[in-house]
C-alpha cells in the first residue's frame, strides 16, 4: 500500500513531513494515516541531528481537511469514541513533545483534526490563497473538537477569540488567522516555500523565537487579555457564550453547549493532560447520539450529491458568458452568483431603473463579502465589471446560457422565453428560474425545447446552497448535465427533480405553510404556532417565514398549487383576505402576520380583524388544539406530500429528498431530514396519526398510497431500514 506520509531531511537538517494520500483530492486523518504519522514521529524523536520539523501537504489547495468522516460514522459505542479521541491526543502529543521547533505549513483547507494537529505544532505559517481556511467545524457534525482543539486553541488565543471558532464551527481565511495570531507568518502561495525557510531560519535561533512570541502577544488586544485573566471576566464570557448558543439553537443541539462546558471546566483550571481527558470523555458522550449521526449523514449526503454526474462533465460545453433576463431581487442575486464564479454576465430588463436595481442587489451581496473579509474592494470592483446591463437583446447571440428570472406568471414567462429564443444561438441553453410553474407548459413557447431547462434558485441566492434542476419532457440529457455543472460551478449543490407544479421543495413546503394559515384561521395564536415549530427544530416559525418570503408571493405560489392539486392544497380564505386587504405583504412592507419596526416584531392585530369574515366563508369555528396537534398538522402533512413525490418519481430517492428539504427549507438538520424523521418516529405510527387528523381536520391528511404500503409492510422510507450511519430504528 502506498504511503500517505513521506519524511525527507535536507542538508540543513530540517525534517520535512509531507502528507499526500495517493489518489485522493484531499488529505484526511484515518486510523491508517494517523498510525503512519505516529511511526515517523518516533523516528524524529530519536534523531538528535534534526534542527526543526516542518509539516506540510502535497496537495495543491488542501492542508488537512480533518478526520475521515466514514470512520466517524462507523463509531458504535462511547468507549470506541473515547479511544479514537485518545489516539489523536497521543499522536499530536508526540508532535508537541518533539525536542526541536515544529512548524505547520498551511496552504488550503485546514479543518478539524488538521487544525488540531497544527495547534500541536510550535508555529504556523499560512498562505493568503482564497482556499486557505482554518476552522474547527466539529459542532456542525454534532460533536466537539476531540483531538485537543478545546484545550490548545484557548491557550493560544484566549477565550475571546477561541470560543467563537469552537462554538460556531465557522472557518476563517489565512489573512485573519495571521491577524489574530493563530498563524505566526503569512505568504503568497508563489513564495510559500521561501517564506517557510525564512521562518525556520528564525525559529532555530533563540532570538527569533523570542521575537515571534512578542509579535503574538502584540496581536492580542489588551482588553481581551485582561477580561479573560479574571474569574469574573471569564464568567461573563461564558455566560454571554451560552446565551448566544441558546438564542441560535433553542438548546436543540447539544454539541456547542458541551464544548462550552469543557472549556469552562478546564481553562486556567486544569493541566493540559487533565483537560484532554475531559475533552475525550465529552467527545465520547456526543459521538454516538442520534443528533450526531443525523448531522454526519447530512454531510455525507452532501458529498455524495456533489459527485453525482461528475463523470459526465467532461462532455459539457464550455460556459463563459451568461445572460440574465429580469433584474429584480432574484435576477440580481443570480447575476451575483454568476459573476462570483468568474463568468461574464449580461443582465436585461425593460428599463434602466430596473437594471440599476439588479446591479444594486448584486453589489450589496459583494459588499457583504467585503465586510466579512471574504474578498477585497479590488475584487469587488472586478466582479461588478463582469456584469453588464442592457434594455434590449444586443449581445445575446454571444451567450452560452440565458437564465430567465421575470415575474412568476405563466403567460409573461412564455412571452419572454420566446423573445430570448429569437435572439440567441441555436446551441444556447435557455433556463427558467421558476418556483412552481410546470416546465412542459413553459416549453410550449419554444421551438427548441430540448435546450430548455429549469433552474430554481432559492432566495436569498447568496445564502441558499441548493438549486433545483428541472427537466421537461423534451429536455435533452446533455442540457440537464450542462445545467447541473453550471450550478456546481456557482458553488451550489444541484438536485435534479421531475417536472410538476411546485417541483420538490415548494411542493412539500407549501402545505406546511398553508396548514399553519388554516390553524391561524381556526383561532390559534400566531406566536404559539411559530414557537412550537421552532421548538421542533425549524429555523423560523411558518408564519414568520411567510412574512419573510412575502405574503403576496407565497399566496400566488399557493394558488398555483391549489389549481394543480385540488382540495388537498386548498388555500384558506384567511390568507387571501390578508393579501387582498392591501399593504400587508410581510416584512418588506413592515406589516404582515407581524408588524416590523427597527428589527423588532410583534403580532399584527389588523390580521385578526381581516380574517374574521374569511373564517365564516370557510365555515371555520375556533379550535382548541393541543401542542402535539399543531406540530403534527404542520410536519406530517409534509411527510405525506413527500411520500407522493417519491411515488410519482419527482425525486430519485429518499436521500435526495431529505437533503433538498434540509438545504432548501432548513428542515431541522439534527433530525436528519423529513423522511429520516418519519422512519425514526415510525411510518406505522405516522399513518395512524394522519388518519386521526383526517377525521378531525379533513381529507387532505388522508395517508398517501406509498405511506400506507410502507406502514402495512412494517417498513421504512429508507429501504434498508437503517437510520443515518446504520442505526436501527
């Protein structure tokens, strides 16, 4: 078996440990690669001629991406998890105990176990390459840094700077790592080798080591050092950190709370070895929980979906220039995504004011990246210069792809699509950004429907990672492959779904929103509905989400689905009454189900008044619902519609559906997705509950045929009957 680690010692007696797993795009720590490193460290420990050790990567843009996720997924017992943590501690401890200075030379991603290994080194040097990122993302997998991260990072940076990295999992670029003293030196990738040698030359002398130590100290703000130096200051930091976690997670995710507990127990109170022991125990308590397994499964699913169809991309035609027709918020966001990916963009609308709106939307998204130090002002200027505006179709004959993003109206879209086809080359791919309109109806406006495909971007484009790719009856396979590759190029995850009203995500999500509106019409308090669904794990309550999307937009899509699917998706009169009352369009107008003012919201009393008459039209009387009824009505109606989507072949399999719902709607990630939740709760139990709801609240809850069949057979949506990572239900 080829070795992942190689050791070379140059003529100046500097040891170079190079990590490069053969045949893999990234380096990860597995039991095998960790054992290899362990053996080489034993060699170095007894070599008295060596002056310093440099650990580097043989990959062009990856240092170490962390631990092997597949091995993490295979952990079955807390004892096994604890042994994994202790094995990492032992190997990284050998790095820390080497009698000579050690340097981690970081170019590219340095995450999880990769950063924990780098922290065991005496010094770190990074590049300013855009792909250089340092972070501890373990909490996003339902665990905590288990190879020393909770111990070494606070000792190096102090609580104020270490806790956000540990508790949020957000990585930072190389520039910031150097600025906060996580890295001791920084270099351009082109001069990385030279700068590594300069750093090594400094650290082999006592004077150089002292200078670097002073530089680290100067990069730590005095007020932050003082705050964390006193017991009262530390208590304040821990209190604020816990409050932030609870606000963000509602206490549904135990990993950040456990990580905070470990740091609070050990910072300035225990030796390193005592702290590592406490860390290993906490890691073992988290690694086998259902929450961790579900979050790991979501990560694995995302990696699998990114690879789907990748082998076919060698036949994809080169895409250099893309048109966007419609310069509204969505059009501006799509133009931003295309320019961000280095593509030239031509954005068209009917007047220059509209073009200005689209350009302003793209500029805001770029400025947000500048503010977060994800790009520079110069890079922003270059990106904006890649977007050109026009009020006619001049230049569209030179475009490889055109994306239509006009109003969600069938006739308007058909008219615009016909115009586009008349001004582009026969081989240009025409895409429509629609959230609900069937592709086959839109394709009827085109002479060449095989080059037509749907791309459903989610709003806001700069934050939502999912894009639905929809093929119509006549769409060619080559067009779908090209569209999915374009989505990947934008840094997003494509999910190929079948053509039907609402496609996949909106078809499942809209019943959840509409059912919440039904409960509101029945007299259930707005805040109670939202609070209970947030406690279930949704990122925001359904009625808050309707306000965010826009009541007018949501109502229009809901009516499209009602027309398509009939009574089971009937929209309550209350929703129409609110929309038609005028001005109540949601957050964008300052009033919807809630009133919005300076970042605060409160229930809108006008909404209750508006819906009083609507309640009579629907023959609705006030209902005294239990908490369980409220949650089940909102969630199980989605499970039922998801079963229909599987049955009709709208989506390939349960995994794709679950991933799409997590990424497209924020469906409680710790539950592993909608159908994993159904399997874990029991499909038979859900069938019985739907039958009860159907008796009490209407036939829209009648179990779907596929759900009935699975319940009758005693099975699960996931055919192998396994929960994420092999847990039995």
